[in-house]
C-alpha cells in the first residue's frame, strides 16, 4: 500500500520544522546544523564536539533530539 502523498509531505514539513527548532535549541551544546543542506543536498550536516555528521532527515532529527536530551 502506498501512503497518501499529502500525509507524507505534511510529515516531512513537520520534521523539517522540528529540525530547525532543534538546531536552535542545541546551539548551547555546541552543535551547529546546516539546515540549508537538507533542502539543497538532501542531507543535514551537523558539527558536534569537533565531529562532522552527514545525516538524513530522520537521522538528523533523532541525533538532535539525542543531543538535546543528553
């Protein structure tokens, strides 16, 4: 079964908004997120504690939540 494209698009929009908010919230933890990269390259680049991560939309959300909660 193929999901309804409107639901999928709404979920992706919500997820992008969450990543944008989390990237602001995690700045105090020295995490810098390239939110434009997700729009241009399809992945997000997150610099955190001297390491650089290139993550998918879903992985970026999870990683930023991890940083926020730890």
